C-alpha cells in the first residue's frame, strides 16, 4: 500500500462513524487546549510578578529590620516590624558604600485617612526627595517632597491615584486640598503617576509625606522601616549586599551574622525566588492539564479496539488477498495518529483562543509560548502512536481464516 491508499482508507474509516470519531478527537482537543492555556496562564503570571518586582526600582538592594534572634532560634520573629534601623544607618550606607548610587530611607505604616467626609485606610510612607529616582516613580501633577519640606517639617502629602479617587472622587482635582492623618492636617501638593499593583501591594494606593514629618508626628521615633539602596549597576548588587551587611553588623555591634537584627535583600534574588515559585506553579498546572491528555489517549485506544472488532472480517479479507501484517498494522496506526493530529491542531487553536480571551477580559495576563505549543503537540503525537500501537498490533495478528468466520 502506498501513502495515498493509506490516507484514503483512513479518511473512509474515520468518516464512517463521524460521531464516535468526533468524540474521540474531543478528548485530545480538551487535553491540548488545557495544557496550552494553563502554561500560558502560568507564564503570564510569572511575567507579571517579575515586572511588578522590577517596577519598584532598578538594581535595588533593600534593607529591612528584623528582631534579633537568640541562640537556638532559627527563625527571626517580628521580621519587618522591629525598630532596628535608623536614619543614621541610612546615612552611614550613603557615606561608606562607594558602589551605592543612591540611598532612600523610608518609614511606612497604615493609617486611617480622612478628607471631606470620606475616609480610607491606606499606607502612608515617609520619604526623601531621592525616593523618586530610586523607586522609578513619577509625579503626574504638582510636586514631590523637597529638602526644604524635610527641614521645615512641612505637613505636605502626595497622593497615589487610587487614594486620590477614594478620598476626593475619581479623577478629581485634589491639589491644595486638605487631608487628616491621625488627626494631623496635611496639604496635598502632588498626585503620583499610576504604576499599578505588585506583589507588594498596589503602589497607587499610597500617600507620601516628608520622612521627618512621619517620624515626628506619626511614629514618634527616628527609626525607619526600609532603606532602599540603588546600585550603580546590576553586577555590583551582590557586592553591595555584602558590604551593607558587614557595615550594619559593625554598627549594631553584632559579631555573629546569624544573629543579625536586619535583613538585606537583593532585588535579583527576589526576582529569582518569585520565578522559581511561579515556574513550579506552571509545571503543576501543566501536569494537571496533562491528565486530560492521558484520558484522551485512553479514549483513542478504546475506539481503535472497538474498530478492530467491528472490522475483523475486513481484516481477514485483506489478509486473504495478500495484505501483510505491516500493512494492516500501519493502517490502524495511521488512523490513531490522524485522530490525535486533528485533535492537536484544533486544541492548539482553542488553547490560544482561551489564553487570548483570558487576557482580553483582564482576568490575568497570559503568554502563549512556542515551546508549550510544540510540547503539547508532540505529546499528542506520542499518545497517538503509543495508544494506537496495541490495537494496530492486535489487528495485524488476527488469523485470516478465523477473521473471515467472525460474525
């Protein structure tokens, strides 16, 4: 039999029972489309998280406080909420770390904020003017914190767009309006440019005030909650991380690094950790979706075994007029592969469409990669061969005399 004869026979056999062939193909379609859609969602989530982390700044090394640990304790209690970092620590980093391009201390806390009868609970961050360049932030309207504001303890505030909408109405002009934070009145002098949410919370739902004002009127202390250090380039981040650790250990009179009352986080390490988590998540999604591919393969085997039984007399007749085992085997194997090929093709289109619709309706950003398409299609081809082999071998092994007698 030549290739054209095989294709013609395959088409005739599959079209003889369109409903059964269609349902068998549907199992592969669901499996392939599920794998592609799930991998696209996982990779899209990974890209979103990575871009969100990158959006908080470029080449950042972040220093956060952590409760000092005693002997025998492996976990630092109160991490991020302790008061072990001060403005003097930030000044020392700026002075002694030569590879630091800029240093921006911050003091963050959540407070109830009121304005014109409306209120919201949001993050209030005390900052310095350098915050804008270190955190890749921009002011859309008005101005930002200045050195004069820090010196004069000016009660001024810059609102994130979400906070502005919550307090004054969507898209309203909030410049020169007044807000109250813990009973202290602040004048709005600026509105930040929208950046969107991130793994650390929405950067649009924040209020920025001068660091000195936050320390004096809100916290009542000179501590800071974060020191953001911008490296001169990506290659120097690891060195800066080590230098900052050694500097603060000396300043805090701590000899054992395991007992450090602070944490130094490299932005690249955060991205790598997030990528690892989302990568595992993507594999899990693909594995779950892959189960439906296995079920589809079993469906193909079931159909082909049924077909072999129904066509027993046909097989016997073919053998009687000279058909060889390999011809019979190749015929049934081609039918199984054709089923998975059609299912794979439709599944790829459906999977891409599902991914597009998920992104289009804003549920989550997706990313369909060529690798996931090739993987899903390759797996479907393997399934067709593996699950079609046994029925094809069984058909080829039938005794022609007994097959002709089969009722």
